[in-house]
């Protein structure tokens, strides 16, 4: 029997470790990114995964696992940026970044468990390529919402879509055996 909570925590711990190391190396340079730029970064990573899935050839070294980790971390950046305002400094204290990262993971994990209850962990029987496609679809939805200045008539907002993409990426990483 799979322990989804433990697997989720293990995968997000790997993503968190890399995120905090990069925060140490680069600071919070990502604070300069507008939400649309973050969405485009996620798109680039998801599109590269799809290309790797279809061709099986990587010419720059990073593999599918690295790109999914990047999606997780950019989704968290996106959620943080949506909450941080222009009055907040570009350079954030590492302790605050760590706290915000953990908060976004907790919130997104709670959403995952609510949806898992309703869907019965269907993601475990899905192809990883379908998770990639779902991320790409969510990106297109987010782009449309962003192009509509955040206005929706019947849909979830950008942050909820970032959460879904984060969860799909975590599911893919679990399925790929990241520990």
C-alpha cells in the first residue's frame, strides 16, 4: 500500500532543498518576475518534458526529473509572488523564503488530499505523459486568465491552477521514483 503523504513529503523535501540552495546562491532574484513570466517558465519546463517524452533525446543534460522539480519550484514561486506585493522587498530573508515555501507546500498538499479523496488516487494509474499534458493544459488556462487580467466567470484563479500543476508534478516525481 502506497503512503501518499510520506511520498509527497519526500518529493517536496528534494524540491525544497534545491530551492533553498538556489536561494542561497542567487538570493530571491525571482522576485523581479511578473506572474506571466513565471507561467512561461513553467511552460518551458513542461514543453521540454513533453519533447523528451516524445523524442527520448536530451542535448542539454537535465532530464525529466529535473524539469518536474523545476515545475514544482516555479509553481511555489508563482504562488508566493501572487501574495507578495510590490511594496515587499525584492530580496527576502532566507528564513522568510523557507517559511513561505513550507506554507505553500502545506496548502497544496491539503488540496491534494481533498482531491485524492474524491478521485481515489487515480493519478497512480495514469501515464506520466498524461500528467505532463495536464500541466500544459493548466498553463494554457493560466495564460488565458492572465490575458483576461485575472478575471474569470466560472473558473478557479491562477493560484489554484499553480497548485494543481504542482500536485501533478509531484505525482510524476513519485511515479518516477524520486525519493
